[in-house]
């Protein structure tokens, strides 16, 4: 009888829905840029801190953002907004932006729509991979 109860409990847990990606906190960590339409940057990194679905995104090249994972019911999609620091690159200094992050296998795809000073918007696209502990 005890074996039957144990087997039943194991089967119930096996068929229950697993936590969403946002609950697994898979956006969190340090990401290294490997491609961007704004130019190569071997030292560009994102430090994403995740608490449940909430994200704090800090880039080492002058911008930061906040966002929410699990947008539109997709655990691999996050959206948010942020701003470039006022004392950074003249092109974007102080500019607000909207950001979209998509996890695709082991890569993080970023799309940033920056409000241009002269009006209009500029779209920056970049691809990141998880940084390793060896500094790469």
C-alpha cells in the first residue's frame, strides 16, 4: 500500500505543470555581447538581476533598465524601459528607451528603441551569451 501511495504521489508531481521560465529566473546573470548593429564591443556586458518576474538590467556601457519577464505569457520574453546615463556617449546621453529581451536557446537577443534627440527613434539590436567565470 505504501508503494502504491508513493507511486501515485510521484505520478502526480510528474504531470503537474512546471514553473514558468520567469519563475526559474533564467534571465538572471551576467551576459557578454557577441554581436550588435551598433558596433563591436568585446567588453560590453549586461548584469541582469531577477526577482520573480521583475528584472533590473545594468549595462557596463552607460545604460540601465527595469523590466518584467513573462510578457504576453511567454517565459522567454521580457519588456521594459530605461535610460542612458546623461554623462555617456553624446549620441544617446540621457535618452530614454524601450527594451525587449528574448531568450533563444543559450542566447539573449536584445532590441532597444532609443528616442533620438533630433526626433524619431534608433533601433539597436544585440546578441549576448552567458559570461563564464573565466571572464569571457
